[in-house]
C-alpha cells in the first residue's frame, strides 16, 4: 500500500495574461479560475436570463471555472433606478444568484439590529439583497471593511456571517 502526500501552498491570487487574441486577465483563486470577458463572448441564454431577472442591460461580465470544472458567469450592470446588480448564471441560462444593491430603508430592521450587535460603532457603507435559489440574504458592507451576510426566514434572523470585504 502506497501513501501519497502533497503539500498545498495557499497564497494570494496568481494572475497572468493570455496571448493576444482578445487579451484579458485571469486569476486563479482558491475556488477556481476567474477572468473578465467581453459581453460579446457571453452565451445568449446567459444574457437573456440576466435581462429577464433585472430588467436591465448588462454592462460587464466575468467567467469563473469552478473547482468542480463547471463554468459560471457573473454579469453586472445597473438597473433603471441606478442600483448595481450582479447575477450568477450557468452557460445554459440558469440563474444561481441575484445580488441587487438596495436602499438602506428597504433593509428589514431585524437585519440592522443583528449587525449592530456585532459592529455597534461601524457605519453602513452600502446594502445589498441577495436571492440564492429562493433564499433571501442581506449583504451589508460596513465602513470598517467587513461584509455581513444576514440570513432571514419568516422575519427572523437565522444566520449571520462576517468576512473581510473582497
């Protein structure tokens, strides 16, 4: 019986340029490989799904190869109200996640109370609502550089995660 061992070196993202065709930057991260792509190279089912869920024209695109080898597009833009959006979509047009910037006043007070317990002196920089396969999550970016994800269900907080803003 043989035992194989390998070491894993975790460090900051590595980036490199591709040869000239439509030169764009890709970055290898812990989760996979990401890179900006021109909207013209995004499959039409992806664009159609983004327009359907946001009612707006996409302005930028990234593609990410997930650690399992699957492809995911992250499409961004701005809606008619001037708020930013990011939509994660599979190549066949299945929407995985919709993140929409929202006004602070539209965030439920229970979300704000939960954040104030963890960061009582930090100020809210911006607020997002995320729909992930039917689950609502509020993403609150604080001026101290942290991102709070607050999960709610039936008007109660079910989970709070805190991470440095990426």
